C-alpha cells in the first residue's frame, strides 16, 4: 500500500451528517421524478401500441392462413377438373380421328395431345401416300382377263384329250 492509503485507513470514517434538503434540491428531484414518470408513461404507451400492432398482424396472419388453405383447396379442385377435361378432350380427339390408332394419340395437356395428333396425322398421311403409290404400281385392270386358249403344256395325253373334247362356250 501506498503511504496515502495507509493514512486514510488509519483515520476514522467521518460520521454521516444529516443534511436537510434544500428547496432547490427538492425541486430538482421533483422535476426529475416528473420526467421519469412521463418517460414511463410514454414507454407504456409505446408498448401498448406495439402490442396492438402485434395483435393486428397476428389477425392478418390468421386471415392469410385461412386464405391460403382455401386457395389450396380450390387449386386441388381446379387441377382435378383440368385433368378430367384433358381426358375427355383426348377421348374426343381419338373418336374424331378413327383412321389414326388410339395408342398413337396421347398427352397430359391439350397442347401435348394436339402435338401428338399432328405428328400422328403426318405419319398416317405418309403411310397413305406410300400405299397409294404401291397400289398404282401394281394396278390390276378392271374386269375379267381376256379369254385365251388353254395352254396344253405340261398336260398328260389324257388331259389333252379331255380339253379337246370339252365344248367351247
């Protein structure tokens, strides 16, 4: 310890003196108390406003949750209706195009079904054109072939005699 600290420890502590507050001190304390009371009231008002704001936001949040739930339910029903409509459209397209095999037309949306139908129509048109070209190449004349005499090649003598005896029409 320093010598100054030792002297302080050796000296007895001064007895507390009762001092009487002066009117100026009381006025200052009262002003401070008034300020703190006003600050406390302002803080309580701000806290009450914050609580009201939180309650309002909570109510809005609950309303939004209900709206989201309703929207999800509606979305589910719209998806089911859309799926049903697409399936009916697919059935109608297959029925309207009997020349195209039903397995070729497929899709999970109207656009996919239309694209599938266009592709199938193109393929069916190409196949039809090829079949028509083949039919023209192997054209058979209409009606019966012209009458000609029977070829006697490769017939036995007995068959030749039978063919000669047969009356001609």
